[in-house]
């Protein structure tokens, strides 16, 4: 069997799983962007946290 013939069957995500992934994606994004942009713009991190949310 060649690599092109192989298919991977994956069950669809439930609504709860989609919510959990989206929630942690947003938390991770805010956790990365807040300190980065606070450092780049030389503003307090709490001010950037308010902007990020």
C-alpha cells in the first residue's frame, strides 16, 4: 500500500471538545501576545491585558 492510498479515519470532534480547544487557544494567544506587545510598546502588562481581552 502506497502513501497516497492510506487514509486516516478520525471521529468528528464534539461540541465540548471544540469549546475546550478554542478556549485554550485563546488563553495561549493572550498569554503570548500580552507580554510580547507590552514589551514592544513599553506599556504596563495590565494595560495590555485589558486591550487583549
